[in-house]
């Protein structure tokens, strides 16, 4: 794609990077075949190619974002399926990130949208606030239909129960069982700590059973992913900086072989900390943290999962979270691990397509999100699984809200197969 940025514009590192990305695009349109929003809406401007044209025009002219551009960029899930499909290697992720930052800096959103985004940024990264917000949602649920569209969607999406806070998420060290093979730190997450405490507990048991000393670092908070995807760059960096410093204390102290992440949306951002902090004083530390980041299944492939004495031949439909399969290019590991643990693993025909969760997307774009959820649930249920497995809390909540099939984290199933307790979500499952 031909671009026409001025020398003055290209002096800005963000613009220079976007210029390079734009020039890689050859207009082939392969991305439209795998873009979930294009398939649902049928509008060229709701495809990666269409959004690239909008972003190019906005950045080249150096103009503030307009309502049309914002509407179509907001509808992007950042599922990154287009990057997997693209034969030219267009780095759409960093291009749309730049567009969102530009929108946040130059566009004044309507008050309801602005208020909703402010609310999400003030609640979701903080587990304690998130818990209180869910309690408020329970009270407001009877009035959800009377509230603004996105606020009503948030209230309806709130879970009907909450687990008590887990002390396993407190700063501490869990010793390895037997010979120590790795010393790792676990990113405990923020929304996940409020919504589902079983995931971290299962991850810790799984890792310690396989020879890992697991550290819960002091001062750990949100990784910055939630605000990053809303274009709130400074807030994202502030959250990420706290996480980097927490992990660096461990790296500089007794050292870390890996930083384990069991929420793939967080993992994609943490692995990209070097770009987020490019040119920032914290960049060297950000890169040290990023190079140690591993999804839990990546580490388990290195360690090798224990073969169960009596495999449970349960039929598990594996849902590949977009942030794991497209953002991190981790595809075969989860399925191979589940199969090695004795499960019968099946995958839907549209495994490359998003379920519609995408961080805060299901709250900000509830109608499109609901259509994507219905499509995903249908392709999972046709497989007649006993369990659905996923590696991301957002996907688990999204899919779980549309099906009666129990949805659990991959780490929970691996933990159960290798000696851990039955996941609470499977309490009613006949084995």
C-alpha cells in the first residue's frame, strides 16, 4: 500500500511504525474471509482491509478521529484472526493499537460511551472494586432493560454467584513437589481473581506437582490489557509498570525461569511489553519480563504432563481463545496436553473465529458480541461435548452464558487428570 506521510510525521516513532505496517498491506482481501465482524455485518469498513483504509486516511492527514472511523474501529474485536490469515505479514495488532490511542487523544465520545469506558477502566482492573460492582449489578438486574444499552448489557452479564476471595492469590511461595525443576511466578490477573478463583488454584497445584516452585509476587496488579485495548495508553502503562516492577523484584532476587500466565488476553499484552514501553525508561525491564512470559500450556509442554493411571475418556470440546491462537500463535499445545491427560479432544469447524468476548467488547458492543456467541456455541454444541475447555476467563464467561455444557479452564482439566480435585464446575458431571 502506498503511503504519503511527511518527514515531520515520520519523525514520530508511532507513525513510522504504522507507516511500515501500512506499506506491507497489498489489498488482497484474504483477511475478510476470517474476520468475524465482516462475516456478521457484511460491511467492507468492518473488515481489516476497510479499517486499514480508515486508519491510513486518519493518520496521514493528521486529523482528529471522526465518528465514522471511531464506529468501525470500535467494532474491531482485536481477535487478530486477520494476522494469521494475512500472506503479507501485516502487523494489524500494532496498527489498530495506534489507531485506538489516536482516537482516545483526539475524539470526544458521546457522554454515555465516555462514562461507560471510564467506569470499566475504574472497576475491571481492581478485583475488590469488581466484586462490589457485581453486587451492585445483582441489585440493579430487575431494572437492566430500563438502563442505557451498554450498562444494561454489563448488568445482565454479571455472574449470578461469586466465589470468596482466595488466599492462594496472596503474595507467597508454593514449594515444588519433589525435585525443583523451575522457579516461576504466576500472574494472578484481576477480573479472573474476582470471577473464578478455581483457575489460579488449579494452575498452582498443576505446576507444583510437576516440579515448579510458584511465586505470587508482592505488589502484583493488572497487567494493563483492559485499558490498553481501550486506547488508554498512559493508564495501561501505569498498570503494566506496577506488574513489571513486581516481577523484576523476583527476577533480580532469586531469579525466575518463567512468568506463567493463565489468561491468554493478558499473555498477549505481557509478551508485547517491549513495544508498549518502547523508548520509555522502563523498556529494558519490560523486555526482560516479556521474554520470560509463558502461557501455562507452553510451560506444561516443556515439563511434560504426567500420564494418568486411569484416564477419564471424557469428550472435551476445545475452544481456542483468539489471544492464544492468533495473538501468541499457541495452537497445538492445549489440545496435545488434554489428549495426553486422557481426554477425547474435539474442536469446532470455525475454531479460528472469535466467541465475541474480546476483553470489554461484549460490554461495549453487546449486539455483535451476542451474535458471535450464538455462532460459537452452536458449533461447539454440535460436537456433543461433555465439557468445553478454554484458556481465557473472558471466553469461559462468554460461552458459559450461552450453553448448559460446563466450561472450564484447560489448567483445571490438566490438574484434575494428574491428581487434583474435580473442577467445581463439573460437580454434576457423571464420570
